[in-house]
């Protein structure tokens, strides 16, 4: 069931290994470390893990191997697989760098990894470059910087068989530090080379015997020289003690520097993420602002259209008010004219009716007779005629 995840993990590791260059190694270091350790914890240290370890050597890959080795406490398993003799085609000179790093582990972790030093030297002899091809800066960064110097007599490191080729290589590199006026890191690197060469030059017991024999011979032949040698030995021991203190201080500073680098990398990653989030927010806000501007422009256009429409309607309203005023004036004039005609008409009706009404008043108290009835009938017909002349239809029900 876990196979798809492992396939994706292998694919991601292969991809990041092809992307690693000297220019981006610092940025790729953290993702490579995370992927490689995850693969080893889930799958184990196999040929693929070894190949990617070598291909990713620019990202200090040997440190991740050491971290996993200590965490899982399976150092022998890792060493045995790495030193099995099955060489994997390396990216550039990754095999050389990884084996140099492995040698530094053997030296620094003598109690656990020291027993593999002879095998490491044997494999290292197969990939050593020519002097002209050696990148001294990389050699210092990938090997000398990792070596921890301690008094040789205190170390329980036994090289079963001296590897003359590797020993000659280190002695050849040592010649580049032969200038007595060296300062700073160059002096430290020279001391580390002397330390490594002394470890590889023979067993501790043989060195002690040679040293004691030489000392006895010198004391026998020259007592004064023996006293001077004792003073020099004491001074040398004091220098070694001071050097040991300096090495301890350097190691402490290197640990602090590593912590600062980790903090810087973490802070840089956080800053990049914050900057990416800020850029996304900036883009989102800019898009929102642009949308708002478009909406405002649309509203302005709509308002302008409404303003024009309002002005047109106001003009129409003024025109209609003027027409209404004209109509009202015409109605008033018509009304006034109608009232005048009405009054005149009513005055005419009144005048005509008044004639018959006056005659009626004269006859109303008289005794009715045939002649009077006919007269009154004529009056009444004339009254109705006046009414109908004024368009009053008396025949309607």
C-alpha cells in the first residue's frame, strides 16, 4: 500500500538531485535533507539512497548520513553497504567528496566507525584525483573542516595496513601548506593534515617505541640536549594544550555558526514565504482595486446618463408646464368667454320671459274665461318655445 508514496519520494529525490548546482546548493540543502532522511527512515539505506547521497554531495549530504546513522543507531549497516565495493556512477566527483566525508567520520567517531577506516582508505585510493585536478578549497571545506584534532596518543585507531597511495596524496596536499608564514585557517588546516598523516603512518605502539628509542639515544649522547628537549617537550605540550583549547573553541564557534546558519536559512525561508504571501495579497488587493475602479467608472457613466436623462426630462417637463399654462390660459379665456355668452344668453331669456311673466302677473287675479284661457295658453306656448330655442329638450323622460 505504501509503494505509491515511495515512488513519489524517489521521483522527488531524483528531480532535486538533477537540479542541484554549486549556485543553488544552499537553497536546495534543506529540501534535499528532508527528502533523503524521509526516504531512509521509511525505506532504508539502499543503493538508491547511496546514489542520491553521492549525487547530492554539494548539499553536505554526508552530514545527513551521519544524522540518520546516529538516530537509528545502525552505523555498521550503513558502513557495510557503502563499503561493499559496489561503486555507483557518481555525479561529477561526488564519490570522492562522500568518501572524504566518510573518512572524517571514521576519525571523529573512532569508537564506533574507526574499525572501518582501512576499507574507507582502500575505496578512497581508487578515486583520488591528480594534484592538478584537486580543488583545494573544496578539500578544505568537505574534509579538513570536518576533522576534529585530538592528541594522537589518546586515540585507539588502528590502521590494519597502510594505504601508501592515500598517504602520499595527503603528504602531497601537505606541501601546499609548507610556508612558515601561514596564518589563520591555513595554520589550522596544516595541523589537521599533520594529524591525519600521523594517524595513517603506523600504529600507536610503533610510534611510541620509535619515539622512546630516539629519546634515549639523544639523552645518552647529549645530556644538555636532553634537558633542552625536555623543555621543548614541555613547551610543545603547552602549545598542544593551547591548540586543543583553540580547537574546542573553534568547534564551539562552528556549532554556533551552524546554528546561526540554520536560523538564517529558516528565517530566510519564512521571509520568502511572508514575501510570497504579501505579493499574493498585493496582487489580490490590486485586482480588487481595479475591479472597484471599473465599478466606479461604470457608476460614473450610469450617473452621467441619468444626469442627461434628468436634464432631458426637466426640459420636457418645462415644455409640458408651458403647454399646460397655455392650456390653462386658453381654458380661462374660454371660460370667461363662455361665462359672458352665458350671461348674455340668460339675459336674453330673462328679457323674453319677462314679457310673458309681466302679462301673467296682470291676468293672474282675473276671472278665468275662455278668452283668458286662450291668452294664457298662447303665453305658455311662447314660454316653452323660448325654452326649446335654448336647446332644452322637454320631451326627455
